[in-house]
C-alpha cells in the first residue's frame, strides 16, 4: 500500500465526538458533530467520565474545510440524523446522558426543524441512554427509529427498549418497540422490493427485521453480541451486508434470496462504523475502529481501514490512524469525495480529539 487514497486535508477541534452528519439547509452544507463529554481538569483519564453537559457543533462547509456556524444543546451527544419530509428539513439528535458524575441516562432526545434561518425545537422524545436515530421512508410512510438502552449495574430496571416512531402528518408518534438491552445502531436496506431494518445490540442478539406491511418482524439474527454498525452494497444484482462487531471479527454477508449467509470475514476487532463510497476503480468501504482492550484500560490509538471490492471480496487498500474512532461521513463532489472521520478520544484517553477531514481519490 504505497499510495494513500485518503489524504488528510484538515482537522476540526472536537471533544468526545460521536458522529459526523452532513445536512443541506438554506443553500449551505452543514456538518453536525454531537459530542459526548468535555475533559474536567484535575480528573483521571476515563473514557466513561467527563462533563456531558455538551453542545452539538454545527459547521459550514468551505471547500475542503468546515467553519464554525453554530451549535445546539445536546447533552451526552451520540448521534444526529438529517432528513426531510416533503419540503421540511429536520435534524434528530440522540443523547446518552447528562451531568458530570453521577450521570442521568433518562434524558430526552430532540428533533429540530429548519425554519429557513435556523434549527428550532420541534419535538422531544423521552429516552434512556440513547445512541442513534435512523429515518426510514417506505410505502409513503416515514419512520424515525431510536436505538437506546444500557445494561450496567443499577440500570437494568430503568432502561427502555429501542423505539420506532411514525410521522402522522404533524409529528412523530409511537409505533413499535424493538427488543434491546444496549442498542447502538440501525441500518435500512431494500432487497427486491422488501424493506429490512437491522438493529445492533451490545449484550443481546442483533436482529434483521422485515417490514411485513404492518410492522417490523424479526427475520434473522445477524450477530450474537457486541454489534456496532452495518453497511450494505449491491454487486451484480446481489446485496451484501457488512456486520461490524467490537469484540469479534466483522463479517460480510450475502443475500441468498431468503436470508443473509456468510460470505467473508474481516480481520481485526474494534469495528465501530462503516461507509460505502464509489470511485473510478470501483466500490470502496471505509471502516472506523473504536478501541481495543476494555473500557477500564482502553487502547484508543488504532489503525482503521479502507477496503476495495475486488473479485467478490473486500481487500484492504489503505489505512489511516484513528483514536477512539466513532463515525465516518462521505460527501461526494466533482473531485471525488470528502471523507470526515470523528475521533472521540485521544491516545491518552482524553476527550479533546480532532475530527479529521480526508480527500479521497483513486484516479
């Protein structure tokens, strides 16, 4: 790997950055960056510590850079999801906790609406240790799914299942609960007209749900535990699903007409997020790794990967450093794509860690 297909072009100072989400509003491309925590002077390094009364950064794209544009309150920020319904643009924000120890996990997650000039409060959703929102549009309906929960001593009785809400024309109302104990993620994929929704859980099974016309029903188990993220792509008419796991090898599954079956194992542990992008030489997948070791003694400085799909398999063609990597966003343009990677921790397990901007090119 002598050539680097990902070239660093900039950095954004962030603190405990957990996601990077592009949003196009008012003729401006924004990048939303939820932040888990700030460092507290005089305290020991602790990836589960810090001050979680944080804000979500909003940055405006300026060529290959992003400039400060504004912020929104987002305690313990974990995720942001940008989407539109008809002509209305929204930004959903998930927060895991508030405070600086002891922490409150029963915090609301908020939906913000663009009023033509700014994001304004639209709706609040009671939650418990919320991790990710996902907007799903199918059959003319709009759903908003919230992955949440935490299985820690003293919290099992208070936690909530993951929840799916449906747009009723003026707001989102409760539609369905999904069994979960410590949920992290969602992924929507359509195969031959059938819609599926994958749900990632840390301590329980991660399940692919099928839309049966009335609700999402369990279709198959994708991972037994410690699942973090999914990505999908199509090659030669066949759909492939990547299942990323933190504590075991990640896998590439292949749709066989009825269910996903094993296709390839990806080396290494610590997977946190994936993104698919297209270049002149084919399809690529960016993999962002989080930590190795344990939360009590984590190793945050890891190597993350760029794969290319070659002869029916993902092959590593580039690598890049991450420190507690959490998310990746791809912003295509005429020069290839910008790839933005959030780092939630520094090498010495502090929250102040840059989000890094890369220019991708394979010409």
